[in-house]
C-alpha cells in the first residue's frame, strides 16, 4: 500500500509544487500525503476518516519525507486529545477496531496559514481533490466517514459525479447522511467536524449510530 501511494503522489509531485507557487496572500502547509500504519490492514472494519484540511503541516518537496511526516504523527498518538482525535478514538472503539488503526486523509491537500483556504486559493488547491478517488482505490476501506460538514458538500459533489446524499433516520441531513457512489464503500457517511458534534451535543447520538453499522 505504501509503495502504491508513493507512486501516486510521485506522479502528482509537479502539481504540488505548482500549487505552492500559485497560492497568494498566505503560507501553504502541505501537501498532506497518506501513509497508513500496519494496523490499518489488520482491521475487519477498515476505517478511512476524511477531514477538511490540516492546521499546519510540514512541506517537504521529497515525497518520501512528506509521507514520513504522516507516519510520525500516527493519527495523533502523541498529540493533545482535541475533539477530532477524541471522537476518532470513540469511532474506532464503536467499530471494535484497535485504537490508532484508522487511515486518515483530507479533501484539501494544503492549508493556508494553518486554516481553510478560501476564495481563489481554495479553487487552486481543490484541483487536487480528485486524489481522493485514487486514495480510496489504494486503501480499500470498508467504512468511510467524512468529518467535513455540509459546507464541503460542493467539493464532494465535484469529486464524485452523481453522488447521492441519503437521509439517515433520526438525523437532519446536514448533521448526518449516507453517501452513495460507485467509488465509495457501502458504509460511507458525512457528518459535522467532531468539534461541532461535541459543542452541538450530537456526539453521543452519532457514536451510538456508528455502533449499529
């Protein structure tokens, strides 16, 4: 898997460097390149978490070094327990997976000034969004959760042509919905960022739903 991801990212390396030169009025951090640990492939319910963007990241031009940043971070194992990582651990346990066994990627492969790119910068960076399709083909998850909120739905629709957003009983569609597309596993869902799930008092209900998958 690691070698195949390396080959994918190497093919797009020129695009990564081009984006760094095109983004204006801010410092780019990234690209954010996956390299899941060995536990991922050992899980019965292989879980891929898809987020929005990083809040700062390394920016090596060398693809191997940049993938090693992901490996060293290792799903936040030594990072403070922010809502994102805390909820990810709860999802892993709800699925009876080992902790720190998920794969994780983001729709935006770069952030700007440690936050979400906006305006023209978002358009520039979104040209890499289609990398997600190939990451899915390589990692072959059984379950996907988009912690992207409905504010990223327009990006998801561009990546996955004719995708369906299906109501989940007991939830408003903007809170939680099922995503249906030929390039996604059957168990794919889009929900709020974990921070908002927590502040909106929806976290427990969401985790209870995950236990039913």
